[in-house]
């Protein structure tokens, strides 16, 4: 069973293989990722990214699809970027947000004395408004991870979540 996936490289984006590293450059920046896996042949001629295998093993065939999705996300990131919009919700105590270079501090969450902290990944931009947080960047994985950290930092513990619905929640992915 031959498994093969191809990804078209959009205009304005240059892609190449440097050994086992896939390099994508576009108007928003540059991304690199090591794409080494036994039994998978990966190639890029500048216009088409191809991942293929001759193996019949399910795990190897699944990795072919994973590498194709990673290449598609990298091309989309350097051409358009990724933005996650989050909403700050509170009903009991007003939440205050303080942004530093590497972290977002959530102060006065449920009246707690200690601030909760969510780490911001390198290469990701976080902007805060009065009741909105925007997470943006070119690497989809890092943007999603940072948004998940912020959402997870406001997880309600030791209280009824039906009553205490305070937190910061992802409302839109673009």
C-alpha cells in the first residue's frame, strides 16, 4: 500500500528541504521543522511538498498525513498567520491582566491573593484589552499552546463550575 500526500506551496512562499529540515519563508517570517521519520520519504521542489511511504504499517501511514498537515500549517502561518481571540469572563471578582515579556499574570481571579501565571511562547504576541485577549503568531502550534496555557491557568478548582464560570476562554480561531 503506497501512501502519499502532497501540499501545494502558495504564491509568495518559498519552501525547501535542507537535509531533513523543512524550511518555509514568507512575508510574515520563516519557520523550520525537522521532518525525519523512518520509512517516510519527504521532498520539496519549491512548488509541491510531498510525503510518501511504501510501508503498509498504520503508524507510518498516519505520520505521512501528519507531515502533510504540518507543511500546510507552516505555509499558512508564514503567509497569513494565526490569531486566537479569547474572552475574559467574570461575575464575582474583576479579573486584572498584567502582561510581561514572557508571561501573562491573571490577578484577582476569584479573589485570590496570588496571581495565576500563563507562560507565553517565544514568537507569539499577546495583546490584552478590557475584556479580550488576542494571541497571534506564525506558528500554529505555539499560538494554540499559548492560548491553551492562558485558558488552563484560569481553571476553577474546589468550587462548583456551574456557579463559578469565571475564566478566560477561547471564542474564535482565525
